[in-house]
């Protein structure tokens, strides 16, 4: 009975410690995003600016995903385990914020948070940022788990992940008919659902490429690269196939470019394209990771 009580007390103390680290994360977020200082440090007022609330909440969910990768092993001793937990939790937070900053700098290179969120209240921008926060958190969690408490391996896999994600976000312009910059300026919601489906699907594929057994780092990185290339080959097949199996009618008349453009900017088109991207990505992970040929074929 005493052992059960001790474990309960340790879990409660650890929960309080995590809350403390999240409180510190709130201030660390200002270091990487100084333009949000006034917003992050004041009380949240959802009724004033919904996009800003969504933007902030995405970070809250993201940091919760990040902490799910950190383990606490009490067999090493309470203080040592707590120190290990805090160090790796801090590393995870820093890598997450850096990753988010780099990826959003690539995607939103023509846009500023203060202009789009605080001034224009651009919900499309906030939704895309929300998807970035979740996907980057999930991928950072994946590389944290795969690193197996090795700081060197973690840094190598983290940089490798960033390179792959950086190329992936640029892939959107090649597979979608929507104009990213133009529609984001117009605060078009069709874009955020389409791009959100794409980045979530890309996150599934990239995470599945990293999720494999590894005994030697170089060979592991080669396997990840080969699976990523294979996914780039397979995904367009599913995307094209899904569009053919479930055809859409865009525009009332053939050649009516204005009507076609309006239909493509509708919420329905954004929903459909985003769902196709997610479905295609899930099917791609099945082809890439769930087919075993044995030892007579190459490992990819």
C-alpha cells in the first residue's frame, strides 16, 4: 500500500513539474517569437481575436505532444530521473521552437505574424500555423524517440528531419492548383484546409519513414532517404487515382475560367483536396512500410 501511495505522490509531483516547465516554455516562446511578446504574456481573450487564440492554442497542443516523448525512469533515483526528465524536456522544447520557427520562415516568408494575426485577423494563416505546430511537434517527438537518449543522434536526426520537411512544404505548389500566396492574402479558407491536409499527410509519411529499426546511423539515414524518395514516387499515383475515382465538376461551363477559379476557392474544394492529400499519404505509408519482400530484394 505504501508503494502505491509513493508512486501516486511521484506522479502528482511530476505533473506539477511538467506544468512548471510549460510555464517556462511560455516565456521561452517569446525568445523565438519576440513579435508575440505582448500577446503571449497577457491573459487570453478568445472573443477579441479568434485567429490569435488558435495560433496560441496550437503551441499548447504542440508542447503537450512534445512532452509525451520524454520518459521518467525512477529506478535511477528520484533526483537523477528528475534531472534527466528536465534536461530532455528542455532540449525537446528548444528543438521544437527552432523547428517551428524555421519551417514557418520558409512557408510564410512573405508574411508577418503581427500583420496577418494581430492586424488582419487572418484565420487562414492561423489554421496553417496550427497545422504546422501539430505536425512539427509530432515529427520532433518521433526523432526524440528514435534518438534513444543520445544527444548526437538526436541532433543528426533533427537536422535531417528539418531538411526533409523543408523540401516537403515546397512540394505543395507542384501538386495543388491553389495559389498559396494569393489566397493567403485574400484570407481564403479553402487554402488552409487544402494545405492543412497536405502538411498533415506529409507529416504521416515523414514520421513513418523515420519509424524503423536502426543499428547504424549512416545506414538508417540512407533507409529514411530511400523511403522518402519512394513516397514521392508513390504519392502522386494515389493522388491522381483518387481524383479520377471521385471526379469533381468545376465550373458550370467548359472554358468558364472565372467560374472555375471561384469553385476552386470554395470551402468544398479545399475540404476535398485536403482529404485527398491525407488519404493519399496514409495509403502511401502502407505501400512504403507495410510491404515486405524478404531478403532477395533491396531493403527499401
